[in-house]
């Protein structure tokens, strides 16, 4: 089994309250600690809304789903929200099967996410 960290992350602020994390690769037991540390650092900087762009993600395991739920809880404590950008059919199917499509807002693109979150935070 290859345990190399098959993940790339880039973050960029969209507004003073909203931060986007672009993710490429796999979100699994091996990459979750790195991604979680990266995301928590952004939350600790004061961002209360996180958008994870999963368009470059090939695979998510239960550890990855659990990490996203944990980030969501942390953001809710700050009156914020975790949202996703996802156009990958397999990832969207996973979110649907697990019921997480009801927990996270899933958007098609950055503009759609920004418009929706900007109206929520006001």
C-alpha cells in the first residue's frame, strides 16, 4: 500500500470571513491530518466560513468525511459554516448516500458559493 501523501492544497481568502481551500488528490486516513491542520489554521486566523473545492478530489474515505464533519462543528461554534464545491459524480453520490448532502451546502462553482455565503453571513 502506498502511504505517500497524495494531496495538494491551496488556500485563498474570498472575503474577510470566507476562505476557499482548493484540494487535489485523495482525502483519506493518510492525508486527513495534513488537511485538518491546514484548515484549522485558517479557522484559527478568524475565518468563520470555509469552502472546500473538491473538484480535484479523486477519493474520500470515512476518515475524510469525519474530518469534514468536525470542521463543520468547529465553524458552527463560530456562527459559521462549511460548504463544498463539487462536480464529481462519485463524490456527490458518496455525500448523498451518507446524508451529508443535507449537512453541507454543495455548490457547482466558486461564484455560486460566494454569493450564497455572502447572503448568509449578513
